[in-house]
C-alpha cells in the first residue's frame, strides 16, 4: 500500500539507502530528507514510516559527523514523534541519548528540533525522568542562555514539561536554571516573560527552587513584575512570591523590604481571579507579626503596616 501516495517499495528503498554501508553521503542525505518531508504533514505517513522500520536508521543519523545528515535525522524523528503512538517506539529504539547529544550540536536547527523532539517525548510521564537522567536539562538551560528566540521557546517549553516531577525540578536548580529564568523575567516587555515565569513557579514549589530564587536575586524581579507586568505575569509573580514566603519568615522580611506590599494590595483589587486570591493570601501572610531579623537571625515582633 502506498504511503501518502508514495509507493511502499520506494519507502523501503529510502530506508535501505540509510542503512547500506555502501551508500554515499549524498544518497543518505536525499533519503533522510525525503523521509523527513514525508513525515512532516501527514499523520498516516508518520505511522507507516515507523512501521516500515525507519526509526533506528534515522536515530543513527543523529550521531553523524555530517551536520546535514544529523539535522535531517533529528527533524525526521521530531516529525515522527508528532504521532502519539510513535513516542514509545521512538524512545524504546534508543532516541533519547542521541537527541540529548544533539542539543549541543553546532547546527541551530538540530539543537532546536532536538529540543522539540524531547518535548514531545516528555509528554509521557514515564519518560520525564529518563530524559532528565540522560542529561537533557543542562543543555536545555544552555539554549535558554545562548539560543535564538525560537530555540529558547522550544527549550523552555521542554523544561516546563520536564519539571512536572520533583526530581527534575531539583536537577534543574542544580544545573543553574534560576538565573536565566530571572533574566528573562526582568525583561518585562520581552517575549519570554510568561514562559519563564511558569517554569520558575513550577520549580519554586520545591524548597531548593525557593532558595535559588532568593540566592539569585529573584525577589526584586518578582516584585517588579507584580508592579508593571501584564495580568498573567502579575499572577505568575504573586504565586511565586507566595511559594517563597509560605515557610520562611526571613523571606517575608525580604519581600516586605523590597516594597512588595503596595502592589500586592493593588493586585487584590484588580487582577485575574487567581492573582487576586494569591495576592490576598500573601498580604495576610506578610501581616503576620513574626518576622526574622536579617541581622541577628532572631525573631522579633513586627507588624507590617498595610
């Protein structure tokens, strides 16, 4: 039966070109590109290409020293992963480690599409830990710091998905995720503020994440977002500040000293429903009389004037 109008025998010929030891680089490039394009738009093609046995030969291209072959291999695997039934087969065929290695490729397209492919695979809860344990988080963070805008968006979306589980949140903190997230949030008119805030909020649910926000100077950034951000950004910042303050009188003191109370009070009156609720909770928390002295570390009675 033809694959999207492409004869089965021709499809198997393409796969043979990828696997043949005598195939030239040019013939492999053409075969990989053809498979990549066949998988680009057609869900039916994606399934039939996998069933024809193309996954392992395509994965082998990801480790190729030829940058174009690598790019075709990464992108073809990404395209195939767009069909949900294929994700487990792709992972079982050994794609994760080569895709992680491709995150460090000299090819921007390979890096970005590797991030996209890992994002697709990370939608499976069973694969989230496997992807992180294969070393994906540090190079994804590197993409946040040095990639183009598209690569940054792909990387941060993958990190958001990976950080749904506690183990990966801690890995992300240890890999230094907080500083690039805060730098993105500080650019309040930038395109990455919302995405960075969502990842930060997720990571700050862990005590290690909260400590990293404070250590990397995040409180002033979050307070500024509460003051001048969009309604969604204000909500994200308020939630993060609430996480930070919930179990730490010392952090509450820092938040108050940073001037957070007036914009938080304003947010209780005007904002998204969730933002108003979280701001109310945070204001009540900051009203609590016990605040730690940052000089002595002792507790002192301080009523925050609101």
